[in-house]
């Protein structure tokens, strides 16, 4: 069973589901932002920032490196 993540859209006043690709892009953007600041971040910090489980984050990171 796949968990669907929702993102709040203030303009529309409702939530829309994010695709797996959009979630992966969000993780990449966050990691790039941190890399520019020379910051080190672990899986638990990514989970907290992205509001995702460790399993979901690891699956996305694995897909990004494939």
C-alpha cells in the first residue's frame, strides 16, 4: 500500500496529492540547499524536515542514486 502525501495549497484552499517524483524533487532541493551551506544532515533530520518516515526517505534516496 502506497502512502499518499498531501501538500497544502493556500491559494486553492485545499490539499493536493504529491507524486513520488515531486517528493523526490523536494528532497533533492532540500539536500542541495544544505550542501550550499556546507551543512551536514542525517536521515533523521531529513525525515523531520520532509515529514516522512525513515523508510520513505531511504526509498526516495535509493531511487535518486539509481
